[in-house]
C-alpha cells in the first residue's frame, strides 16, 4: 500500500452537520458511477432527510476525487464544478475503441513501428491551451433529454456538438509502448477520453484510455478524500443511521 493509499484509509471524521451543509471529498471506486456514490451516501443519511449532490461527474471506469455537497451547500455545486481539474492516467497506443476507453472492445489496431518517444512528447503541444473537442458518443451528455451513452448502446448515431475547453498542462510521464502515462490539468467539461483519442489520431495512430484518476479539483486534493466504505461505516455507526452493505447500485 502506498503512503497516499494509507492516508485515504486513515481519515478521521469530524462532527458533521449535513443539514447546514458539508463538502465531502470521496475517492470514487472503480466501476461505480458518480450517482452510485451519491446514492450510497444519501441512503446512509436517509433518516436525516438531507439533499446530496455531486460536483462533477466521473466515468464509471475512472477513479479519484469526487466532491459531494449536502444540505444547504448543494446550492454551491455549480461553483465547485466549475473549478480546474487535474488527472493522471494511462493510454494505450496502437488501437482504438468506440467509447475511447475500455468500456468497449478494440475495433481497430495500428502499427507502433516508427512511433518515436520524441513524436509522442511533441504531440502534446496541439492539445495544450484553448482547444475544441467533441464529447465521446458514450458519454453522459444529454441530447433531447436522453444521455448519449444510452443512444450509443442502442446503436443510434447522434450529431455531436463541438465544445471549447482549456488544457493548462498535458505532460507525458512514462512511455512503455503500448502504454503511455500522462498528467493533465484542464477546465471544467474537458473529456479526457476525447483528448486521448484525438492524441492518437494526431500521431496517425490510435489511442484509448485504460486508466484515469482525478487527483485534484480546484484546491481540493484526492489525498484528503474519504473511502466510500469507511465513510458509510462511520455514518451508520451512529445510532440514528441504519446499517447495510456497501455495494454499487448498478
């Protein structure tokens, strides 16, 4: 266990005032949706009848910092959601998937011969600064009231709209082809999956996301986040809160 993982598992819990409003930093588990986390915490607080919402969706296959707000603090969700984000992750070069990540299987492969480290490092430049990108077809963006991933899973095609985002930093931290590790600092609404897919295309190759962790949102850091199981166990240790197993609501 790393020092950061140990820190996540040894948090102390303050005297929460959920009705007045609490900001909860959560380490979202792998394969949980952001709504799974909200639902689990909301269910743990059910006797208190307080609002719970999250400030910035993470894909099911991503992990890391998810900010939850309770009670009166839910009115400030948009403020927290608008803050700059930081991610670390791994991409796979030499292949692509329809979802731009591991939710779907590889649909095309590309040769890696001739792809140099110098070219990989240099390819970050066009994706730094103010850029345009399309959201993935497999995303939570709503079109005519329905999320894109629902349409994609039915095999329906939808016209995607360009969005403008800002990437403050795009750093390659390790190259061990076909794996490439990276660190990205970006604005609200940036789709890392789309960025990685476009990165592969810029190299005349393919790329998809295999690992993604949100490490920071604004001034809030993953190292200060609670594990869902630990927080739920603490909340349900209170006499007024019920006990039940911690499982994603998939």
